[in-house]
């Protein structure tokens, strides 16, 4: 796991955007467009905004043919609800960068087909060739996607119940914790760790404890994000505040500053 401690959230967004653009360009050159795994929530917004800004300035790669898979989706929202994660990712990123709506995927929370929704989503990811790079945020309780503490480290896409902590954290999108759905469909930890490269972004003091548990604590379902320690290609991009509880902070800085130019994330 490579831990990169940067000064500001803007630097985190810029390095994450460089990494996404590299993948899109590399895949474009092979004639098979990239498959990106996208997170919603507040943290990746600055990265999406940076990518959109570069595309508008004519500095970005072409997103023609790029396919995306969301991590998760709320269950039980009325059709077309603006806080559904599919609507959110389209509004905040994919529409603006020119990814065709039919190539933007999320777990399907339609009630009548819910029991098979997880299996269908897994099959869709496999059919697309797998996710090359997966953007991730982390919950203040250590959740990854909506795999709450106690989730199996081998889990696949399925229905989960949100913790009170997560519903409180997400109340800002719904007006109150009571309005946040209790149930979600989420990629499992086993699904996430099948992606080629995992890019965890965390900014702000509120994430410091969860980041320390995920990066330096034991691998345990109690901190779902600690599953990242088992993956061969993980980049954890942090600002100073999110890195503030890491014991080996100075070592991570030394490693990153001595990194050769030819070696990307
Ligand atoms: C969102 C998701 C969640 C968030 C996490 C952090 O698709 O899967 O795991 O990444 O809750 O959310 P923010 O970035 O809003 O703090």
C-alpha cells in the first residue's frame, strides 16, 4: 500500500485526476476504452471537478467509450430521486465529462428485482472486462463503499443496512438522518478488491481515525477499509488533516519524496 501525504485537498484531487487521466489515455491507445469505478459522496468531488476543468480546457483525454461503475446505491428512494447515486454521479461528473449515460452503471435498486440485483451487477462488471481503477472514499466508521463494520472481507454486491453513524453522516444530503434510507445495494469488499488499482481518497480531520485504523491497524471486518492491506496495488491519497493520526506519517513522506519520476502511482 502506498500512502501519499499531501498538503491540501486540492493536491489530493490533482494527483487523483492525473492517475485517472493516465488510465484513460493508456487504454485509449490500446483501442479498448477504460472501465472506471466511481465513488459518490463529498470527497471525490474535487477530483471530478478537476477532471471536468481539464476536459473543458482541452487538456484532458477523450472519454468516448469509457464505462463507469458506481460503488453503491440507496434502496427505497422514489424513481428519479436526485440523491440516488446514479443521478448524483451523472450530475456531478459523467454528463459533464462526456461519458454516455448508457455506459454509466450502478446497482439497480428496483424493488421487484432486488433479490438478483447483486448477482446482475457482478456479472455486468465482469462483462465490461473488470474495473481498472476504483476511486474510494472512507466512512468515519471505516466503511468502504457501504460495507459497514462487520462486513465480510470476501463479500460481493448485496443489500446492506446502514449504521446510525453513516445515516447521520449522510443526513446533510437529505435534510435529516430520518430521511436517509436504511438499506443500500453495495459492491462487496471482495468485489472492490478485484479492481486493478484502488485509489482511496481522504481529506479532513474527521477521517483521520478511520484512515489510521485502515492503514496501520489490523486487517479486520471491524474496519472494512483495512481490507485494502490485502490488495497488491493500493494508493491512499491524504491531506495533512486526514493523515494526522498515522504513526508512520514521516516515513510515508520520505518514501514519496524519494520516488523516481518514472514510477507513477
Ligand atoms: C460513496 C461511498 C461511501 C463514501 C464514504 C465517504 O459511494 O461508497 O463509502 O465514499 O461514505 O463519504 P464522503 O466522501 O462524503 O465523506
